[in-house]
């Protein structure tokens, strides 16, 4: 299968990621007006619980399958054998988790109270196992994934506005969210035939050899999930619901931009894994450097803009009573940078190099630091401490990850001084524009849109003027596509 450029893959994955964010945003305002607060709370609890069951059902299979599968993508027979073994392992894990869920909804009153919702939402586990979505990532078939996602989300939105109208439509809404989040998995079954890959259940003992590395990656996933959510949980136990509410808006803003920027990392992981598996360190470092410089070139202006427009974004997403959480938003801007740099090092260097135990160790250290500092500082400093501890934990994970990656590649090769200088200069321009927008634009929406419209082209001009390699590479690609004319 012909591979598309990393830039095209990144753009396609970004569109797909944006769609996964927009659907809940576009439906939530209507949900809050149709259903009572108690009903929304019940659905939120059931959805969160179903998410944990899905996590245990999926294990670390997707990450493992992408990393190992890239070595077989030119050999349909070997890929069929590998995919069938991983598929079987996922079916077994899903079956075990379904049994555990059955026990929970039978004997635990809290789960029994939302049994129907849990059972509907748990359909995601079966669909995820059957879909083998990771196979399309192995083949870097992001165009299919994006088009499929657009179609499914469009259908889900139409059904939502047609069928969810009264408080009695809660279960209908739950089925539509299942369609939006995992319904596309059913389309994967016929679509994967184009790769010449046959996926079918095999004997469990054949799939057993993948269990140990999968569980190591899964332990990392669980640890990350615990420490990412620990600040909110501890804040709720040690302070008040009011502070949790303030902090939740900051986290929503942080998560929104983190998810969008992570599309860059997700799109390039298969290519870097393939280069590492091929034993070509020079090509690996060259491509990793291009991608990392592009990530920093995108990440820096987002973090700076978020810092200076945090007040406006809070007013747009929430309302004036939540402005007290502005300090948390600004602290999380630093966490955004550290988190994505650390994520790049982990997903694009350490995991392709099969340093799973090192990744787990780094995550455990960061998680322990985060939880301990939360317990010590939140009683005195509230939600601001929760944001600060996130920065510190992400910083620790980033530094430890870079140190481990330095044993495999030359860290200095990832970024040039010219890139750093151009980003700093461009970021200063963005800061100035955002501060200026406060003086002439009326209202948070106008200030945000005005700052964005002016700062983006100025930032682009600044990084091009200072010869940022990532910006020059993008400009050259646009010229080759005929979008711009070379002189």
C-alpha cells in the first residue's frame, strides 16, 4: 500500500481527532436542556465506569499491535497470523471483563442502579475488539479512518437531533454515543480486506506469547490514567465541589488542546516504529528531528496564546463565576508543553525501541510524585496546587524520558538552535498581539478571534523569516502542491 507523507497523515489524523472532540461539545448543551441534572449525573457516572471497563478490556493491545505490526505490513501472511493472535487476545480480555461487569451490575447497588446504561455503553468493548482499529494505523491509512469518522459522526449527529427530544430518550442517547464512539469499528471488518489480511480467532495458547508485553504497556496505561485523574479526585476529597468545578474548566481547556496536538504524535508513530525496526538509526533520527521540530513549532504558539487568552476562553466555555480558575489555566500551559514533549519521547522513541519497562518506571515515578504532592499541597493551596503538581509531574516524566531516550539517540539532534530562536521570537509576537487585542476588541469572542486572525500569519512570517526548518519544509511542500508559486 502506497504511504502518504507524514504531513498529510498528521493533517488527516488532526481532522479525525477534532471530530472526536466536537461531537460531545455539540451535543452536551442540548443534553443539559433535555435531561435533568440527576439524569445527566447518572449518565456521566455510567459513562465514566464504562470507560474504565473498556480500558481493562483493551489492555495495551493497540499500542503493542502498532509497534510490532509495522514489521509485517509488507507480508500479508505474517500479518494475518500476528493480527489473528492479537485479535484473539483482545476477544479473551473482553470476555473476561464482560463477566466482571456482570458481577458488578448484579451485586453492587451503585452499578445496579444504572445497569441498563452500563450494558449499552459496554457495547464499545465488543466493537473495539472486533474492529481491530490499530490495523489501519499500522498501514497508515489515515484517509480511510478520517472519511469513516466523518460519515459516522455525521450520522450520529443527525440521529441525535432527530431522536433525542424528551427526558425519555436517555437510552436512545446512549446508543447514539456508542455509534459515534465505536460504531465505525464495524466498517473496519470489510475494509481491512484491501490489505490482504485475514483476521480470525485462533487457539488461545497461540496468542499467549503476546500477553507479557501487552500487560507491561497496559500497566503504563493504568498508571497514567490514575495520575492524570488523581488531582481532581484528591481535590474533591480534601477541598470542595466549588473548587473542583473551577479546576474542571481549566482541565477541559488543557485537555482540548492536548488532544488536538497529540494527533501529530499518533500519526507519526507507525513510521518511526518501522524505521527503528528496520535498524536505520540515521533515518530514524532525521525523521524524528523533523517531526519534533514541527511539534514544537505548533506547540509553542498554542501554549503562549492559551496563557494570554485564558480569561477569554473561560468566559466562552463556561462563564464569569469560573474566572477564579484562571491561575490553573496558566499553570497548565506549562504542563501542556512538558506533557507533549514527554509524550513524543515515550511514544516515538522509547516504545518503538521496546523500552516498555523504562516507560513504566518513568510513569510510576511521575504518578507517585503527583499523588504525594497533591496530598501535601492541596489542603493548603486548593486547585492551584493541583495545577502546579501536574506541571511538576509532567516535568519529571519529560526529563526522565529524555534521559532514557538519550541512551538511544542524540537528543541534541532533535532540535536546532535556529528552531528554538524562531519559536521564541514568534511566541513574543503572539504574546504582544494577545495583549493588544484586549485593548480594542469588545467581548471574549471578538478578542479571541481577533488575536487568532492577526497572530497566526505574523507567527508564520516570523518563523519563516528566521528560517525555522519545520516552517520552511511546510512552505516547500505547499509549493510542490502548487498552492503557492515559487519566484
